[in-house]
C-alpha cells in the first residue's frame, strides 16, 4: 500500500514537470505563438493523391487545436510550427465525391473562417482547365497575375514550377504571399515544385515543408510526387535535390513515368524548376539536368516539361538531345515526337531580357520582356490539350495544341525530309490513276 502511495506521489510530482517540459520545448521552437489571436489566416487547400480527400492548411498567430467542418462533418487538425511566430494547422476532409461541391470552414473556439467551397476534380471527367505559372513573388506584376488567377472562375487548379514567394529567409513574406492568394487557394488547389528560392538562407526547405504540408504526414513525397487529372498525369520533381541516376529521385521518376496507363491518361507533364532548355543568357539550359534526365523523359514519352528559373517565356519544338524531332503543323503537335519544353518564369519577377543569339534551332518561340501566366484546357472528346500564354496586358503571346492523334498531312509534308512533299501528292495521285487506267485499257 505504502509503495503504491509513493508511486502516485512521484507521478503527481512528475506530471507538471512533464507538461512544463513540453511547453518549454514548444516555447523554444516558436515562442511568439504563446499569445496571439487564433483567427485563421493563409488558408489553402492541399490536394492529396486521393480525389475523395482534401487537406486544408491554415495559420494562426496564437496556438490552438484547430478543426475543419465540411458537409456536416468535423476533423481535428495537426498543429505545428517552425522557427517563425505563427502556428500552422492541417486537417483532412474525407468521404468527398469527385465532381460534387464541398462547403467548409476552419478554425477553433470562437475564431472561424468564412465558408468556402471547392469541387474535387473527377479524374475521369472529359474536361479539365488549369493555370500554370512559375517565379511568382509579390511584385505589382505578380499581384496582377494573382488577380487574374483569382478572377478566373473556370480554372480548376494552379501549378507553380518553383520560386514561389521569394521569402529568402524573411518569413513574413510567406505570410503576405499566402494571404494574397487566399481567395484562390481556398477554392482551388495549388500544386508546387520547389525552386532554388525555396531553399532559404538559415532555414533551408523548412518553411516550404511546413507551409505546404505538415510534419510526417505526406512529407516523404513533398519534393517529388504526382497527381492524376482528367487526361493528364502531372509529375512534380525537384531540380534542387539529387536527380542523378542512382538517386532516390531518379529511381522514383523512372518508376513513376513508366507506370502511367496512357490509354486512360494520354498526356504526361513534368513540372520542375530549372529548365533543360533555355536560350536566356541569364541562366540558360541546365545541362547537368538534361544529361541526367532527358533520356528518361524521351523514353517514357513525356509530352511537356514546364519549368521556370529564367524569367522569360520560351517554348521549344518537340526535342531530344538538342535535335528538333518534329515541327507539327500550324502550332499543332502530335504526341510521340519528344517532349516540348516550356520556360514560364514570367509570373512577376524582373524580366531577364538578354537572350542567346542566334536563337537556337530547338527554340520555337521566345519572349523576353512580358509578364503573365499560361492557361491549359484538356478536351477529353478530342483528346487534346491547348495551351495559351496570356500577358498581363490582356494580349496573347503564344498558343499551341498537343493532340494524341497523328496530324493528317504532316507526315506527307515531311516525307523523307523533303519539305513541301505534301503539295506534290495530288499530282502524283493523278499520275498514278492515269497510269492504272492506261494499264487496264491494255
Ligand atoms: Fe526565379
Ligand atoms: Fe530560380
């Protein structure tokens, strides 16, 4: 009896000590969250690889255990912080039906967000629209791009190929960036690849990892992962981590790119930050990246590689080892001739205006002093994707279509490498027919 009483006494002594220790640990990590209001800020959807679930992440000044409420259900958040005076929360909405609108709000106690709605994307839908950007930040041009995205009621998601907020160690920049995008990010998911600016002085990738995901949940796939959409499989890779053959990322890419059912999903797009092909004089082509991964992309018939890093717009022809594989017809390309590489680092950072001269043969279109975004539409009836490069002044810079079917007439035009061969075909056909007729007469 005496022994039990002694144990209980020791336990009672230890309990407050244990609490004090854990509080102290948290205090050291992010002391600024001890006090502060718990009003949700920086709310953003974080798409999972399951269309029936959706994560939502938000920040509060003070610590709290948060919740998400959706369609009459509730889930408690994981709460965490890093070396910055904000607490972060991530909660998962489950049981969602693709194509059916969801209404939700996040918060705790008396501090709740507005209600927002989103529609989980049905991977088997016949129509899909999205926006792709890179090199964003919070300049006035960047905000013009953000405003255009917020005003777009048809886009179902946004992809961002790296260099996101340009916080570069100043963590309040992330807070401002997320608050500015909130009107879009609460309604449609943004999917990101990491750029060199996500590797921050004094912080490394920690802010990116905490703000786009939570510790230990899906972090293992955060730098390279994929998502399935109607007609399009999207792979997000990191040019900021080891991608050489034999690396974990290379092995994953090889397996992932080879595992797509191209009957169900005709198009395969890779998003990464640094470009394999760029004729901008500021950074130019990332040759080590090309040497390491281009063969893999060609072998697995990647259709498009969407990069940033150089702050200009450039589209290549379908290309392999710097050789143009095909020139399509009237800005329309058929699949299977090698990837088209895009540099779209035009979403707000200062333009890099100096270009390599002469323009390399593989470069189909380039533009060096405008800002904007690209908009993409997949049509499941015709099985084609059309991309449009929009400038912030409302004009269109570039437009092209990629289709699954061969382009009629194109092969004749390039027959045996003789341009214009197609125009000779009707004459040859007439000659053939009259030869046949004269044979019959004999
Ligand atoms: Fe950049
Ligand atoms: Fe960059």
